[in-house]
């Protein structure tokens, strides 16, 4: 950590947690490296190992309705509500960052109705699309034309799958479709009849009495599995259908799909698929998986029709709305990774290991409004490895900071409003609209979510604030007590000592309240405990801050708070209060747009920090109390110096109210969360910025020395180029002025008066020429420097063809460096800009010179007349003498 005198001056965005899935289809590459998901009308590509956005496809202002990736991950296909089919070529290198996407084909109005299912065949040559008008089209993926068209479905297509026969001698491709008419149809794409335009299916399978949502064919082509919303999985004799298509049955015999088995699964099925057979040495049997309204995955034995294992916890019996929000809407099977991926209606994407049955990764697609956040440290040796978020939901999200892997904590019955953590980061507290506070402890297994260990019940309104005891003994990692503040205007003190002996209990303990006190006249928004556990501060909508003395005894267990004083001065409600960790001061943020620093001795306001344009929602001290960080409804996070009441920097990455703010233990990272669903990690880069500034200054000093050497050697070309590179127009002006003064008329072949300067102007590159003309334009405005500007402009126009000047402006963006563009001050310049600035002032200078010439004739006339008058006077004097 830096010393007290070293103030932090800069924070830069390191990473951000942004929405990666809002609604619609989701696909994952077979190797499990990349996730393609829909965010509004765009398609987002996420690198799964780091959780970082890799690429974004801009949409056409309409929602994407279907996605597909070829099995070889060579092509990506999307179709939107505007019925435009887009085919992209993927180039995924071994290094995850080497990722490029090229659009190869775009087909407007690919269907006459919305398309909700897309599927690429195993050979990556064919693409099937099914629309809401019951039409299925099969496309040549590489050439973009329709090879087959199948009509006759009784409504919206709900599922598609290909089957390619493994037989070399009788290779065939079949397409299996399902629609809302509950029927399953099988088409042979290899037959001459289908190529000729026939849309008759080989077989129509009837058995479901609701929409089939999942289709899968075994690798040997013997069985077809279908799962539907009628809570049934049906096993069909697929071999008999393909035998008819290949001519292996009696002539004229029609294919009849025989129903071999019906397995009730007791939930609406949204996805079904076959797994690889059991390993050698076990019973030869196929397994299949199902996912649906209960939100978990079940793996079944196909032969016995019984559940073999369950991945994930089923939803507890509750309302239909809860089932619809957390049920599975689609699934993927990644055979290479031995992983099942489930997409849930609440925008969560979960990756399960089939072999271990555990969650290997979880992505939260959309966090909604971020209400509060805090760092967690489940391990003793590493601090701040996880981040907990309260997101306008009854569920708490806990992210791994390095990989952005998330876990969901369920326990509250209503929206979670506030979070806090113990000083060691191992104990998490949450307050909710369900009028309770809950205590959470870290899991034994890193893949498991944090477990609830206690509940605090007693408030009559929402719990909007809570604070743990800050100081703990070396033997006890769990704090002694917890304070909660509520909309019922009371503060409660809870005894946490039972958690030390019952921390491993499977059920949540009900904690006892040590004291209850009415503290404010309106809602309590914030609580904080001093570092030594002696004081409690509370901020309320009644515009006041109250300070209490804490009394706590461990034997017997008792606790109380006593009012010491009230801090008055804010003109609106107080949203946040925070003690300094080193000084006897308190910071508060209010709806009156100000931050106030209060003395704990006499409760007076010491400092007022003004700069936010809307309500200040969160404040905290950093850097040994010398600085304050704040967030507000204006979408900004600001860093302040307390001593001079100055805002050092503003951090801007949010478009809405920044409700959440927390600082890491080493104060090197600040996290802000806003109502725009974005969480931003700000990294302290003060030291890096100082080093960069020192290097830059040293570089400039060396270059300035080189510039002096070039001038001493009369090397005008290198001197001018160096002055341009250093962005020093004054030095450049001095160089040209010295050449102009010392120009020799004895060199008639020189345009500028110096052959070396002529040679430099002839050889200037395009970007250097553009930058020089930009400086000439600025010099030409001032009458004192216009002479130099006209002098150099005359030389340029004489020595460089006008076509070269025009070409330099046309190509300068390709050749100009970022530093030159920054020095110009614009990211785009046209030759018209320079001409419009040069011509008017040049005409004004010319008119001024014309007037000076005319006035010089008048002066000469007057002087001449004066001389003539003197001569006449002398003649008169002589005549008089005579």
C-alpha cells in the first residue's frame, strides 16, 4: 500500500460484467470454448474460460429468433424476426484471443414466417430451417440455395434433427421434424423424389398429445427419441423407417414408425438427447437426458426407463410463475467436454459435468438492476476472490472475480436490498424485502454455492441496511453481532455467537435479537460500525445521521446501543454512511448531491464535497482516510481528496444510477454496479500513470536535445520532422522564422532561400505534410505569424504538385499515427478544412499589404512636397539678400 502522502489519481476500467443473454436461442461450440447468445437484437460471442465478450454481431433492429453452429464450428447461422438469414464463417485459432468472423452470405426473406428452429447436419453441408407457417427448407450451407422444401406441417415447427447413415455402401441423410400439430415426420433427403420437389414424408409418427420439443436419433439409427410438453418421452423404431427409404423392405410397403416405449417423466419436456453408451464392462444400454419445467436435468436408462442420476436441484413446489422463470428452455450436449449445458428462463446458463454430476460453470445472462455489492474471501490465504451482488431479485449472485463464474444463492422470498460482509470476508449478510436478514457461510467445495446458516426474523418492514461487527478476535472468525436497519424505522442487534458452534448445521438457525430501538422518523438506508466496534452510524430518509455507542458483553450475552449525537445538515435523505478506518470522521452521501465529512467529537460538518449532479448513493474512504470514493445517480464514480475538497477523477462506464459500490481490501480495485445491469471493475493505475509520465518526460527531453543538435547542424529536415512528432508548433515556427530571416538571395535556384529547406519540403511524407499545413492554417490567422505561414505555404505550393497534396489528405488516415491525430485535434480532416481557413485570412493579409503600399505613396508625396517647400523658402531668402 502507498504511504499516506501518496494520493491516488487514476483508476482505469479493468473488466466489466455486462448482460450476455437476455432472451432467445443460445448455442455453444462443440469444444466448449465459445458461447453464442442473444442480447436484445445483437448476438454476443463470449469466451467461456474468462467470461469476456469476444465479439458482437450488430443486429437489424429486430430480435434474433434462431441460431445454429456447424458441428465443426466452421460456420455460424442466425435468422431474425425480419426473416433475414445470415451465414458467417468462423476462424477460431488455438489461442482464444485469435477470433475472427467473416460474413459469407446474407439471404433476405428466407421464409415467409418467423423461423424458430435451425439445425446443421453432421457433415456441415446442409442447413434446415423450420418456420411458423409449417414450411421446412433445407439449404446448401456453402452455396446458399434451397435444396429441399417440405410443406404440410400443421403449424409452427418445434424441433429439427438430422440423421446421417454411417453405412458407406448405403449412405443416406434423413431429416426428422416436429410441429405443434404433435406429429413427427421423417423425410429422406437422399431420394430422387425429394430432390425433385416431393414433400411427402417417409413416415408420420403420432403419439404425443402436446408439442414435441426434443428429437434425437441414436448413432446406429435404431431408435428415435422424442420428448414433449405432454410429460412423455417416446422411443420409436427408426430403423424400420430408414429400411424402407433404402429399399430393404418388400416393394410397396409403407414405412410405419412403431412406438417401442413410452416413458413418463412427470414434467413438461423442453429438451431430450442421447448420451454415449455406458463404458465397456457394464450393461450395454443407452442413456438419455431430459430437461424441462422443474429446472434440473435427469439422466435416464433407456432400457429400464428409470432415472440414473440427477444434475441440479429441482424447483421447490411453488407458484407457476416461479417454475416458468427457472425452468429449462433449451439444452446442449458437448460430447468433447462430457458436458451438458442448460439454458433457463431466468437467463441463467449452467454447465454440468456428466461424469461428476457437479456444476462446472454458471453464467448469469442478465442481472437486472444492481442494488448492492460486496467482496468475499472464502479462502484464508487470498482476499477478495469473489463478489456478491444483490440484483433486484430474491436471488444473490456470487461471482468468481477471475473467471466470472457465478453461483446463485436462494433463500430469500423477496428482493434482496442490502449486503455486507465480515472483516475477513468469510461471512456474508443479506437484507431483504421479506423482512428478514440471512447469514451465509462459504462452501466446503468451491463448485458449490454459499450455504445459508442463520436467519434474523423480527422486523415488520423491509430490511434495507445491515452491518457486521468490524473487529473480531484472533480465535473467532465469525463476528460477535450484526445490526439491521429497516423501513419500520428500528435498528436491531443480533447475537451471532451460536454460529460458532453450529456453523456446520444443515438447517438455518434462528438468531436472537439483543436489542431493538427506534432510531429515525423515516426509512433507514444505511448502517456502519466503527473499526473498533464502539460506534454505530445510521443514515435515514429523515435527512439525519445518528451516532450510537455500542455496548456488548460476551458473558452473559447482551448488547445495547445508546444515542450519542445527531449530525444535521443534509437537505435531503441520507443514502450512505461510512466510518474512516484511521481518523475520527464519518462520511455521508445524500440526495442533496453532496458528500459531507463529519467530526465524531462534536458531530459538526468538517468538509462538503460538491460535484455530483444527482443524488450521492454510496461513499467510502480509501488511502488511510485521505480520499473518498463516491457513486451517484448521475452514473459517475468519483474520487475525492478530502483535504482540498477536490475531485481527482471521474470514472464513467454506466448509463444509470450507480447503486452499488465496494472497495477491495488492498484498495487497488473499486467495483461499481448500476441500474443499467453493468458491474465495472476499476483498477488503481496511479503508479503506472506516474511511470508512463516519467518515461514520456525523459523521452521528450532526449528528443529536444536531438532537436537542438539538428538545428546546430542546419539539418532542417530532421529538425522539422522531430518538431512535428513532438507536437511543438512554437519550435517549428522558430525554425521557419530563422530560415526566413537568414534566406540568401544569392541562391536563385532556391524557392525558400535555402536549398536544404527546399529538399526537406520536397520529401515530406503525406501525414507530415497534412500536419504541417494544419499548423500553417493556425499561424496564418495571426498577423504576427502570417508572414512565416505565407513563406512556407509559398514554398509548399511551388515544390509539391497539388495532386500530391490532395492524395496526402485522401490517404492520411491510413498512414497517420495516433499521436499525430491527437495533436491535430480531430479524427477526420479534409483539404476543404485547410482551404477554408487559409483563403479568407490570406485575402485579408493581401488587402492589408495593398493598403500599406498605397499609404506609403501618400507618405512619399507628403515628404516630397515638404522638401519642395523648403527649397522655395531658401530661394526667397536669397532674393531678398540680393
